[in-house]
C-alpha cells in the first residue's frame, strides 16, 4: 500500500465519530491476532466461572487496590 492510499484512508477515518473509530480500531487489532482459538476462549470462561465461584463461596480472599499495591511493592522490593 502506498503513502497516497494511507493518507486517503487517514483522511476518511478522521471523518468518523469516536465510536466508529473505536469500532474500526477493535476490528483492525482483532485482524492482527490471527484465527480465533475457541479452546482458549473456553478456558478463560471456565477460569472466570471458577474464580466467581470461589468469591461467592467465601474461599477467595479479596483485597482492595491499596493492599494489592502494597503487596506488589513488597514483592518487588520497592
């Protein structure tokens, strides 16, 4: 693709609304990822269900953001 074509595309994109540009950006980024692997999506869905279940059952220990940051600083020696 040549510079003239890219300039034309940029010009056209600049006329889109923010939500239209965001949708286009998502589509472009997804096109870089290659084919979708349904097994990965299923694995993430399973993990989400597992984590939510632990929270609901009280088996997960929840901490707020400040506590998390404090723990991470301690781990990193900061």
